[in-house]
C-alpha cells in the first residue's frame, strides 16, 4: 500500500491558514480589508490580550444576507472576482476567498451581518464547523468576532510574542489603514482602553490625529500626475526624521505595499539632506492603472509586482524631489537667538572681537603665494605625503598631562566654521570637534547617572506636551524611570500624552521631543540592564550635544573642553569617532620648512 494519504480538509485548512493568519495583527488586517471592500465608512476594532483572546471588527458596510454569511466561511468563496480576467485587474483588497475560512479554522468565530433590506443573521464557526445561520437583529453592516486564536494549533501559539508585542502590531495595522483611508472613521479599543478614535478627515489632519499634532505642521504636500500615474500625500520635513525605519507608508491603489525599490526612490530624493541610519517620514498614495500591477504575488497581499517598476521609481522620486525642494532653505538659521538655549548667552560671543582679530592675523597666510611663473599658484599641490605621515599629522592627542587640569590655554581658544574648536596647547595646537566632544561628555555623564546619582534637572519655562503614537507612548512609560535619572521630569497626562516639566541642565530647551523620540527609537524593548543604559546614553548624548553649526560662546567652548578632558576617555566619541586632533609645533615647523 502506498504511503501518500489525502489530508483531512481541516488539517489542510490549518496549513493554508498558516500563510494568511500569521499572527493576530493579520486577522485584524483581513477583517478591516473586508470592511473596506464592503464600502464601510466606519470601522471599529476591539481587541483583548494582544488579539489572542479577542479580535472584534464591526463595520457599517453593505452587510451580507443569510446565505452569503454561510458561504463567506467556505474556502474559495468570494464576491470579488469571478473570472481569470478579473484577476488581471484587481480593484478590491480581497480576492482570494481565503481569509474568513482560514481564520475560522484556527479560532472560534462568531459573525453577525445584515444588509439593511432584510433581517440580520448570525453564525458561529469553530474549527471550520458550524451549525448554520440563525436570525439576528437587522443592524446594517457586519461584526466578526475572533476568539481564542490558535486554540487548536499549539505550534503556532507557541511562536506568538508577548501580548504587548502583538498589540503593537495591531496598532500598526490600524494606523496603516487609517492613513490609507482618511475618509473612513476608525476606532481601536484594546483591553478596554480607547487607543484611536479617528473621525473622517483629510490626510493631513489624519496624520496629525494618528501621530500627534506637531506632525501636521511638519509635513509637505506631494502631488504629481504623470502619464497614467498620480502621486499624492505628504512627506516630512527634517524635524520628523527618525533613527529607525518606522513611519514610512506607501499605498498603491489603496493597498499598503512594502517595496524596497519604491522606498529607495523616496530615500534617494532625501539623500543630500539626511544621514545614513536616518529615515524621513512619508505617507504616499500612488494611483495607477490596475492592469499595470499584479497584487497576487504574496499570501498576505503586501507585495506587488509592477509591469515597469523603474517607471514607477522615477515618477515617485521626481514627485518627492519636487516636494522637498525647499527644505534646504528651511533649515534653522545658525544665528544665536538670545536666550534660545540654556547653553548660550552667558558671555559675549566668541566670534566677536577676538575671532575677528585672529582672522585678520591669519589672512595673509592663506593668500596664494605667487608661483614660479606668476600663474595660478594657489592650485599648487602640496608635496605628497605617505599615509603614515598623514596619520601622524591627524593623530588624536595621545599623551596629555593631567586630566583634571585643562591641558590647553583657555585664553587661546577659537571656534572655526561653528564646528571645530581650536586651541593652543604646550606642544602645538589641538582641534576639537565640538559635537563629538560634547557627545562624549554627555555620554559619560549619562552612564554615571544610571549607575550613581541622578543628573540635575532644570525646570522648563513652558512645559512641553508630548503627544505620541500609542506604541511610542507605551515605550516611553517604560523608559521614564531611566530618563528621570538623566534629569528629565515627565508626567503622564492622559491619553498618549506626557508633559515634560524638566530637562537635564545640559539640554537646551526645545530639544526634549527630539531627544526623547530618539531614545525611544534606539532602544529596543528586548534589551535591558547595562545594554539598555548604554544605548540610552548614546542616543541621549548624540541628540543633546551641541551640533556642528551651533555658534558657541567662549564660556561654552571652555566648558566643553574642560569637561572633555575630565572624562574617562576624551579621545573618542561613543561611536568611535575621534574627538581631538593634535598637530605638534614640530609638525607645523616642518610644514613651513622652518626645520
Ligand atoms: N465585513 C464584510 N461585509 C460584507 N461582506 C463581507 C464582509 N466580510 C466578508 N464578506 C464577504 O465574504 C466573502 C469572503 O470573505 P474573505 O475575506 O474570506 O474573502 P475575500 O475578501 O473575498 O478574499 P481574501 O481572502 O483575499 O480576503 C467576501 O468576498 C465578501 O463577499
Ligand atoms: Mg477578505
């Protein structure tokens, strides 16, 4: 007798369900898709225990009659396509007739539906078995309740993450639909707590409602029609750039898609504005003929295939480039604002008299000396040097005298290009990168604060209200004790909102949002203990440090340099970049051919 046997259909269903219903958030996604396909203008999602105990989705869409309600739970039963011709131009989110039967094979499902013309019906399905439909109240629309997901598939249940993680995935799914369909009202309630209540809105207001009001004023509209493509939506300015790829949304014909090429088109447009490891915010809708794209390539329908993907790439990149064209001119000006920062304004600006005098002193040195033929001698190359020579010239200062006493001459200190601090030391000159130097200072101070006494806090004049996306909010709540050690004072203030009442004395007012979001972004919830502190200290110090471009007063320069040389490891920033470059008097003399 052969060894191959036909599987019972319940087993085949469960295997197939594995592809569609990977985790609770996938159930939420399928049910919302069905609601949208049914023309709903209001979708309400309720979950308990990260969706593992309950997922309930209610819509006010077209509803189903009794026969349809029973058929909806049968495999390959769909109202959305009929022929293979339809498959070539899919206009609905669903088309496989797979979602409901798959969900019902791995959970206990109850559904109620009514078309509005007739009485309502309800049905219970457990492990693909049902007693058929029963009458129910005639409330137009549909509710599907999914209980004890994966109760009969222990293998799948084992791989579920903690309810909190699954909950975050669900929030993300609802957020995605909310952004793609701003004209539909969405509600999300989890464990009895209302997380979203979003009335119909235009996209910019919806972005504000989902991410927090300040997003509303930090986005630039995108609008381009070219050939058969229309690109619309919003891209963020530089204040919304984040340290982790998280807030990037591309919707294609009303469907969220994950496509590396399309994302890279957007990043490409931002290339000269942001650094590596930084991600701009965007919500972009692409509309194109349905025949130009195949959505039937992935079980979760999240990947698509284009007939001509490079064309889409170029049109998208062009649209984003146009939208962000004015960003460079919108960069904050580097002029010091009196009192704008706690770090500024204590002494007269360094680039006043002293700096001017230095400039006058040094100018002749940089004027091109006349060449042998009186020609363009300024372009004369310097004699070639070996790499060893060059390294020697740029070597970080290795053997400074005592740490506690400043090794430099505090009278002879200048800021150059608002980026570097030059100073005279006994053996020559040092050049200090102001940002990385300050970063090192703050990094060590933060680590000490985690291991010993908390850092002092200054009360802010105007407490900042931080409204955060729900998942960031939960993360922040976890991090508050550690942030308080750094000198932040934070108070929970109702739904997804905290008030920043105090900031570390080293932090300029107004930077708190940026610092806190970066700390959230760069600290994964899986890490803890020393590793978490180290990551928090690195994120905090990088964002809180003065930037290249910030003018510093004499006092501020001295403060940074003094504190730098009092650190454990003054010569490298937490990321390993040198903070100090030393050029010896001997090297200078050699270069000027004095010796
Ligand atoms: N909320 C709803 N309102 C009205 N009809 C619905 C709803 N949910 C499901 N249906 C009906 O049930 C059918 C089966 O739904 P199901 O999600 O299983 O498949 P589908 O949406 O057609 O395709 P896919 O598997 O790609 O989601 C749908 O085609 C639709 O006719
Ligand atoms: Mg469906």
